[in-house]
């Protein structure tokens, strides 16, 4: 680099650094505020389409109004702040640049008060006001590094299937521990400004740690996947709160009001959106069933159901086509550049009208081979793909999965309903375990799960009149 070029680059970097009003520190930003807002507006519909929004409009309005009250007290009140509830059972919350913030219904089920929700919304507002995502993207642009989206499939298979998206890439940028500490501090600031009791915030960290410990194999909840846990997080915030004047801690907790808001909230996976029974997938709304290969990792996404081989070199995917017929969907697929296939053939798959053919597609390390089938059912066209880097290894099992697509006729599966949160009162003094044993009908989840969502231990003693979150519903067929 010549001295002149080096001077120009230094000047450009200096111009790109500015003092952040929320943090008070100098910060690299190659992304303007207008571009931040544009990114949020571009990606928000993609998030809604790929993850889904909770259909409860009253709940959506409640979370949005609470979030906007907090954001109005931040250092960037003029952003087009938008707060949404994602129809997802995982415990998570996240933010896009420009003020687009999301909480899952899964995390709502684990809060015990409005003040706890305010703590998490404040934390996510802090990521936006501190421009953490914008700063990360700026650093990536500076280093000319593209977004890398973590996936359950190989890069070749992922690229071909089209499951990765720019919005999800921005959404799942992983924050640093320093970013998390900064967002915690800002969340505490915004809680207090809105008069929420800051002493509720440490309980959120305890809940997240308990959810993490309850995950199979010690797997972290989604929140911790993108929000790495700083050391002694609860202790650090508790220490900060203890140093504050008592009159500045805020008064609002709103436990009963919050519980009324989430009474009836869907809990866990919603089987109306499809559910797994072992390797079999059943969808009561779309009235189909499909059996994936044994031992493959499965995932029910909003726009597709996917199974991936243990080596991440094979995949089966089912989704809805946009074309009106199987023939039209087949033409659209096989006319794509880079896809080479045989002549699509009309056939019947378990009594359903279908068109299918084998195909191959160029990949980075060679060639993908597979089978595509387009099946007409219930006035829709389903597109099913089986593909693999090593077709000889996975082809037979993957193609069997495609050809297992059939009409769902099992009455219990067609009628299945989601579990829901019900707010109940303890009728007398008893432990949570005792209350669960004698309350009819039995909850469809374990006492440990009931304890987790109520932020208590299974042996905790209840007093008469204690309000609890319960789970009601029938066992899955």
C-alpha cells in the first residue's frame, strides 16, 4: 500500500468512526442509519415468512406497545421501532438493525412478569442503540468477509436447496461477550427509565441458565447460541443494582397483568403445523404424512420440512410449490440453469397424481444427484427433493422417503391440538409436585417443565392462592 493510499484509507476509517450516543464510545460504522433502517425493512418480511408470527393480535399489540415505550426512552427514539412475537417454541429474542425486534412465544412462556419481558426487550433495544449488528457487518465489509450461516447441511446441499437467506444471516450474527455486557447495561438503563423494577432482571439470567441446563445433552437454548453468556452475568447485574439508589430502581413488576396476557398461549411445538413421530412426519392441516430415513436429523421449518444425513451430505426436503399443477412445477424446476434431468414422467405416488424425474446439479466439489417429485394433493402441489453428494450411499433411502408421501387419514393425528398455558390458582398449601399429582386432568408435561416455566423448584411449597402457569392439553398421538 502506497503512503497516499494508506492516508486515504486512514481518512476513510476516521470518517466511518463516530461516537455512539448510547455507549459514549467511538465506533466503526460503514453502514449509515438510513441503511440500517432499510436492512430492517427488507429483512423483516423474510423473518415473518421463514419463522412465522404468532396469530394472537392482542398479544402482538401488547408486546409492540411495551417495546415502543422502552425504545422511546432510548438514545435513538426516532428509529421505526417494531416489536413482534415469533410463533416459535424456543427460548429466544433477537434484533435486526434499524429497530426490528423479535421475541418468541417460547420465551414469553418462561417469564413471570412484565418487568422480566421489559428486561429482555431492553436488552435487544440495547443491541440496536449500540449498533452491534451494524458494527459487525462493518467489520466484515472491511475484511471482505461474507456472511456465514450455520446450517445443519453442507454448503453444496444448502446452496442448492435455497434454505439460507440474507435475513437469517444478519439475524444470527453472533454477538461478542462484550456486546452482551453492554446490552445488559443498556437494558437495565431502559428498564429504570420506564419505571420497571430493575430487581426483576437477574431472574431472567437465572431462567436462561435453567433452560440451558434442561436442554438435551446440555445444548444451549437459542438465546445463548447468538447471545454468548458473559461470566457471572447475574452477579454482575445484581451488584450494579445494589449500588443504585433504591428510589431509582423502578416500581413496575406487573406479574398478574402479565400472566393474564399469556393465559392461553400455545406452549411447545404446535402440532397443527406438523409434528414428528420418530422418523415419520405428519401434517394435520395439509393432511399428508412422510417417513424420513432413520437416523437422519429432521427439522420442521416454516417453509419446508427437511431431513439431513448424519454426514450432512444428503437431504430430503418437502415444501409447497407455487405453480398450479405438477407439470408446471416440474417445468419450473428442470428449466433452472445448472439442473440437468431426465424427462419428467407422470405417475401415481400412493394414489396421488405426480410428476417425477431424476436430476443432477453442479456443485463446488463435483455433482449433486437426486430425484424430484411434484405431487398434487388437496388443491396444492407439493415438491419433494431427494439429493446427495454420494447418491450411491444415500439414494435408495432418500428416494424411499420421497415415495412415502401419502394422504394422512389417521383421525387422532388429524384432530391433534396444541398444548396451551393456563393460569391457575393453588387451592391450598402444597408442593408443586403434590399439586400436579392431584390436579385433574394430568398436565401433558413433566413437573420439571412446570417448575421451569414458573421459575421454581419441583419441591417448592405453594401457598393457597398462588398463581401458576400450567400446561393443558392431550398427549400427542
